[in-house]
């Protein structure tokens, strides 16, 4: 069952929490051990509510409210499944795509996948073939035009509970959304769930410097102490390292806010640090994805130049609208395809880029320079 709504209400002074949704397959019973996916948290069914009536069991396709025996972390879009028969949680699938948009689909294409109430970034990374409707034969294809049907591989930025459409229509059906226009551009039917490649792109577990692991439900904190010096100078002390950082409004940034050239000390601006922070995180993530594919780079083998595009909003506030990171990678020719593929998807797994992606467009480009024999 995919959770459509998490309800909370008072019942006799007790805070009651229930998970509402429609059972897509099988039967659920009071006392069953269940797992919440993709988190993996487990609990047991304490109560089944069907339209205000308590039941001992319920079967598909009933809509129910499930009460769990423990207060596990479950949100809208998560899936409740039997602990003994868990569906697959995957980040890569093969699927039949019915393309609906006037603009053709070419790969790689950065889109979003909507599965019921879940919306996650995705890349249509490979287009395998197109169905020729006149002959019903499959043929190689570089693009899908409007109303074309094709087979493609889709890479998901976050794990989803998926099953082949032929086995489970609810867990096997998706749509593709263009994030730049919010238009639905394709209908998707999963044909095959592919295994993740050694979890090399997973961000569900983060390795800290001491070798410990932070599970995705853990909340940690970054603390900074700030002081405002003589305008427009600001200082920040980063608690974790005790490092002091000084911010100013250099060049055109200062002029925009009314400071005459040379009237204040030149220090990097907060926008400069923001671009450097995101780009620095991106090149680190990109290097990590390359290493997972057997290519370790250091020094001049991988360098990058980053540009932040800053506009002026109607209220005269400067806003960083786009960050473009241009990599130059020197590596043997045999790694070209892997390097291109890593470039297409690594931004989705960069903590800083993911943190600002809703407000700032992130673009990465790769100049691959073959070296060696």
C-alpha cells in the first residue's frame, strides 16, 4: 500500500496517527509485521480502519487507514509492505515510454518521475528502441517523437518501490514530468527492475570522516556564529573547525548596493562562497562516481571552472539563478562513456547541489581529454 496521507487526530485524549491509502495487492491483517519503504523501518499492524469501522483484515483494492504498533517515520508516498515479502526498491528500471510532448525525447534527458504521490528527479539515460506502429516491429532509435512508443532505461535519483507493470499496475506505472515547465511529457510502464550498480550512486548512507555511518533518518547540524562588522563586512566562525570567514560585497556586488569602488575592503561575497561551495561539492561527488567505476583521478587530471549567473529580481535583490560547472577530465579513452554517464547524473547525489536545486539551476559540462594508449 502506498501511503496517500498521514492522519493525526485526538481520540479520548490520545494522539492517534494513521496511514491512509489503498491496498494495491494482497491482504493485510492485524498483527502482521510490515516494513515502510524505502526507509526499511519495521512495525506491526495494530489496527485496521475501513470507513470508521475496525476490521481484523482488509484486501485489495480497499482504502484503509493502518495504525502501527510503533511510531515509525513514514511520510506521504512511502510504501507499506509485508516484512516477509518485500517489493524491490530500485534506482534503475527499463520501461516502455509513451512520449506525449511536441519536443522529441533525446538522451540523456533530465526529467522527473511521478509515481502516485512521489516525485523524484530522474534521467532517461538510454533509449534502446522504438516501436514502429505500422509494422509492430522494434527498431533502433535516437529519439522519440510525439506519440512514439519506445523502450528506455531510466535512472532515479532516489530509490522507489517499483514492480513490472504486468505484475502490479500501481507500482509499475509512472509519468515523466519536465521540471522546467511542469508539463507531463510521457506515460511510463516499467518492464524490468534493474539492480543498482553496487549502490555507487546511493546517498542513503553517508560515510563520515571517522568511518561511522549516518542513516538517512539521522539529523545532524552545521553551526555558524556570525558578527556584522562595519557595513558591509560580515564575519562567520565555523564551529566544526573554528575557521573564520570574512564576507564582503566585492566589485559590481558592492556597486549594486551603493558602495563606491574602493570605499570598502575587498572580501569575497556570499554569492562567491555559494558558487564555490556548490561547485566544490560537485567536483568531489563527480570524482567519487568516477572512482566507483574504476577511475581514480587527482590533481590536474580533473579540474573545473564554475560560473554563477546572478540576476536582479523586481525588488532589486540580487539572486543567484544558475551555476555552471565545466569539468576538464584527462583519462584513458576507455573511460569516456562512463565519464559522460557520471556527468549526467552526479549532481542529483551532491548534497550541496541537491540542497539548492529547487532555487538554482545546476548545469555540469564535461570536456573529456583522452590520454595514454
